[in-house]
């Protein structure tokens, strides 16, 4: 696999190349923000470890997807905010005061909160699918007191989250057998936390098996209500956890392949999966209104262009060599022969650390995730400066995957 990397600022100027113009354009039409946070909070004798691993949709096909973001804020954070930053802020406030270490004492009680949002599929101007989980667990309790596990598909054309009835009709055909592949098992949140570098962001299948087991069958009336579109020839995924009742797993994923879906999907789902453009693009709501100026958590501004732009401390050649060592062709895509470019936008903070990554030109969820991980693994940069003072600057880095 060959990987190429080239740094360019997110700035608009008469001298911009066509590539730079494309980057600026895509930041307004597509942007998935990656959040990986682990924080400690204390409220009285209760200490909470909050783990957030989110692939948050900020722009899809030019839309700010307000309804989708509102649903995600409610489902994951339990509040009615319309933005990720405000929703996180309110959620953290409910957990108490942020601390750096777990205090000692016989009365200290521990609880764990794990929130994940994992992108599973994206078809341009059609739909995007996610796995959503929210778990709240007390101490060493074997089962979480809150356990939300959802597979969802957002219909870009209709601007809505699809329900099971929007996607499947097979449950209403009693006695019919459906053939599916058991595609993957997802480990529990506690197991994931114990594996440094794994985490739920390593895709849907962090667990016992990543090898498809073909030839499984299920009656139509037993099909679960949790289902989402996967796209292309992959078909649809559904959660079998409650059906098969496997202990120790958050989710058990089965996949009905595209050629097995004749009597399973609704007409709407078939149209969304079909690569033939049967929809008019004018039906897609575009909301390219000016966005709020981006700031850091401490309120400091984030520049797109500074007097002195940030740079990798050892130069672009060493940076490219590092990325080539870190990037791996995603295992789950080895049979796909996908090639192309992922553009990741990120902030080089005033102290040189890399933060707030977003994919603004995607290839596929697995490739996007691999690109973000490699960038976050880079050492601190030399920060940009404005009027001689280090400042936060957003830059973009295209990564080219070629087999």
C-alpha cells in the first residue's frame, strides 16, 4: 500500500490550488468530527469515569442535520441541546466537578459512563448509518443500569431517522426464512476499556470474531427491530443480541446480503441502497448558511490562517514517513480494493498538541477512522503564531490510499 500526505492550510486566497478549493468546499458540505475523551468527575462520594468515543455528524450533503444532532444529543447525553459542545458541557455538569485522579477513601463509590457513536456506512446524498451506545454502570456491577444499543440510518433525502418499519417489511411475512451471515461480535464496554488502543472507534467489530459465518437462517417473525443500511453490496445489518441472548456481548451483528433482500426491504430502503440515482438531488435540503466562528473549549479563537502557520517539527518528509508507518489498510476493507483520498482537518493548538479532528472528504468509515487515528498519533507540532503569539490554527491533511 502506498500512502501520500501533503499539508495545506484551510485558507481562501487567489493562489489556492483546485485541491485547496475542494477542501474548503467539502468542509461546508461534509464534516464528521471525531471525539475521544476520558474524564473523571466527582459529586459527593461518587466518582464517575466518562468515556466518549464519538464520530459526530456536523454536516452531511450540505445540511447541518439539526434533527439528527438533536436526536443524538437526547439519546447519548440525555439533554435537548442542538450542538455537540453544548450537549457535552451540560452532560459533564451533571456528573460534578472534573478531577485529575480518583480520591482515596472507604466511602468512595465509582461509576462508569461510556458513550459511543460509530459511523457504519455512508452513501453520498443518500444516507448515513451509525451504531449508538450509551452505558451507565455502577462500580463492579455485572450489568449496566442504563444500556442503550441502537443501529440507525439517517435518510439524507428525507431528512429523517429511519425506523425499522421504514426499512424492513419481512417481519410481516410469518414463516418466511431469511438467510444471513453472522458478521461480527462486539465486546462489552468494560472489555474495550481494558484494551489500550482498541476502543469502539476501531469499527463495529471489536470482539470475538471478525470472520463472517455464512449460512445462518432466521424466521421472519424473529427478525429484530434494530436494523440499518450498510450500502453497496453489503445489504443491511441488524442486532441479534436480544434474539440469541449471548451473554457478555453488547451487540451481535448479522448481515443480510444485498442479493437476499428481495422480500425483506421496503421500496424506500431499496431506493436508498440502489446506486442508480432515482432521486432528484434538489430534494436534498441544503443549509450552507454561515457557521459560527469556531473556538476552543476555553473560548480562545481558532484561526484558519495565521502570520506563521503550524508545521511538523521534523518537516513534511519525516511527517510522511511517520504516517506511512502508522497507516494500515483497514482489515475489513481488504477485499474491496478501495483507493482514494481522505482529507482530515484538525487544530494545532497554541501548545502544539493536535486536537478536534474532522473528516471533511471521506473515503469510507474504516479508511476515515484509520486516517484520523494516524494523525492523532503524531507528535506535537510547532504551533502557528499571530502577531508573535502562539495561537490555535486549523489545518487540513489529505491522505492518499493506494493498493
